[in-house]
C-alpha cells in the first residue's frame, strides 16, 4: 500500500462508520422529537398527556432491549467481525424506521397500532445496542494511539449531525405545516427519510475493511467461553467505571436531545418551532466542539477533561433548566451551554470505552454494560421528566441529574490515564 493510500484509508473508514451511526441516531432522535405529534395517533386520543406518557413508556421499554443487542451483536462483532455486525445494525434500524412510517393509527386498528410501534422500537433498540459498542470498538481499533481522541470524536460528530438533521427537519415542518397536518402525516416523513438513509449507510459500510486488530485476535476471541461473565470476573473495575461515568453521560444525552423538547413544549409552554431552533443551534455548537475537544484529550489526557465535565454539570444543570421557558433567548442559552459542556465527555467517549476492555471482549463488554446503564437511566429520562412534571415536581429531575454528576465525578477520579496507550 502506498503512503497516499495509507492516508486515504482512515478517512474512508471514518466516513463510512459515521454514516451508519448518523442513521441510528437520526431515527432514535426523531421518535422523541416528533412524539408530541404522533402520540395521539398511536394511542387513544382522549387525553394528550396520557398519550404522551404512553409513547415515552414505549420509548423506555425499547431501551431495555439495548443490552440484549449489545450482548448478541457485541459477541457477534468480537467473533465474526466489526464490519458484518455494523451492517446488521443498519438493516435492523432501517426496517424499524420504515415500519413506523407506515404505522396504522389507533383509530384504524386499535391496540394493534401501539403493538406494531413497540415491535419497531424493539428492533431499533437491539440495533442501537449493537451500534454504539461496535462503532466505538471500530473507531478505537483503527486509530493511532496518539490520535485516538480525535478519531473518537467522529462518533459524536455523526451523532450531532443526526440530531441536527432531525431538529432542523422538525423546525422546517413545524413552520410549513399546521398542527393538524403534522399530526395527520407530517410526522411520518422523517421516518421514511430514515429508510432512505439506511440504504445509503448500508452501501457506505460495505466499502470498509475489517480492523487489523480484530483480525489478529479473531481466534482468541472465538475461544472465549462465557464472555459476559469474563467481563465481570476479569474486569470488574472497568465494568464499574463504565457504569459510573455512563450514568451521567446518558442522562446528559437524553435530557438535552430527547426529554427537554417535549418538556419545554408541554410543561413550560414553549413554541415547538422555537425549541427546534434552540436545539439546532446548541447541536451545531456540539458538533463544532467535538474534534477540538478530542484533540485536547489526546494532548492533555482524558481524566482532567472528564472531571471538568462532571463538575460543571453538577453545578449548572439546575440553573440551566430554569432557562427552559417560552423565551427563545433562554432556550438557546440552556441548550447551547449544556451541550457545549457535554462535549468534554462525548468527544472522547468511544476511545475511553475501547480502552477499558481487551480486543476479544471489547464490543461485548461495552455493549452489555454501557447499554444496561443507558436502559436504566437514559431510557427512563423522558418518562421520568414527563411524569414528575405532571405531578408538579418538574424541577426534581434536574436535581437527580446533578446527583448523578457528583457520583460520576468520584468514579472518574478512579480512572487510569490512558492517553497515547496501545489497546490490549
């Protein structure tokens, strides 16, 4: 291979891996952001609050299939390859997206409608459970040790691009269609678009090679018995650390990217178009800061950056929540500042997780324990914030996030500094 080809290859791999991740998070985000429109179409329309809670219950229940996807697809990736596992996640997510797009309403088929919605979400939950761990392992394994933070940042650049696409689309549709049209058919359009994205992502991922590190360890991975138990027996400290910092990370993600949108509209009375605009601006900042923060982690270390993130969330999450009002300026500040702080974690998260486990257990170790944490804390976040708001306790959720930040701060202090190290 020529020197020029060696320089081209990582770019192609990064783009292909990121394209798949973009689809995953586009589909995941539009479900939460457009739920205010389709909740009464899928569930009985008599009580909009109850329909919203039922929709978020479906959202939360699907999260509990993420650990299953993490275990099954993680083991598949550890024994058969990162590439085939990443192709499979794309197919599952795209099929789920198209199924939601053509979903019959409750008025047409009764409870069969929410049952189909749940089936689609289960497929997407399994898919996303495998996607995060497999893409993280892939990015970590193709990166030179001294640039792993930079490569890692592409994961959340693609995530941010997905969220930005979903929110900009929401803003455009909210401005061009009235509420009746959005409720009738407008919410279906993003899910159809997700199916198209799936075909593009599948084509892109077919072009990438398998990682050299996986190929060199394939035989040892296939000889591992009881791999899930091995992660606990041989790497209990890594499992505990992963759960500790992922608890806060997933709460940050699902607070800013999922829960705050319907919370701002239904509880605080904000205009949906203003919320979409504020989230779009915050997400643009989130994307722009990923690579610089990944480079900073490569230069100064992961640990100092993560400690600053946890400390700032602990101090600022409650004040930021008070800015979520019908005032557009306050919404922009809340989303932008919160997401800017969050980049200190997201820019380096795939690298950090990849550095916790050896190659033969990497995808499964991340997939099982990260996704279990996401299911417990992230999947319940929109439901919890909605239920607390309905009970007149709308500020309690944000104190809960602050408490998680304090716990994460002390967990992060136990992490070794892994900047520039080789993967095991």
